[in-house]
C-alpha cells in the first residue's frame, strides 16, 4: 500500500483495508476509476474520474484491476505534492 504525505500533512493513497486509515484522521474517499466488462466480456479500467485514460481490453478482471492499481499509483507518485 502506497501512501503519499504532502508537506502540509495531507495523506493520499489508494483505499485499502490493509491498515485502519481512520487512525490517520478524517477520511475523504473519492472514486478514481471504474473496472467493468464490455458487451464482449472484455474488461476495462476506466480512469476518467481522475482525468485518465481507459486501459484495456483485458481478458480477465484481475488483469484490469492490476493495471488500474499500477496506473493510479504511478499518477499518485507523480502528483504527490501538486
């Protein structure tokens, strides 16, 4: 689990239940993406909620989820202090 902490103390990361995030303070959780199948059964990770692109197609959901995490963590690390 990657957590980025800004100089002002704001913590950002992908939601995960690995640790109790409420222990860090009040939470603001927003959707960053959607992983959905298309009519042909191919899976897509749509990062448009954060201004990203659509990743895929993937033959199985787990591949789309893995690609989603990689891309969101890449974006998070690049925008950590913006």
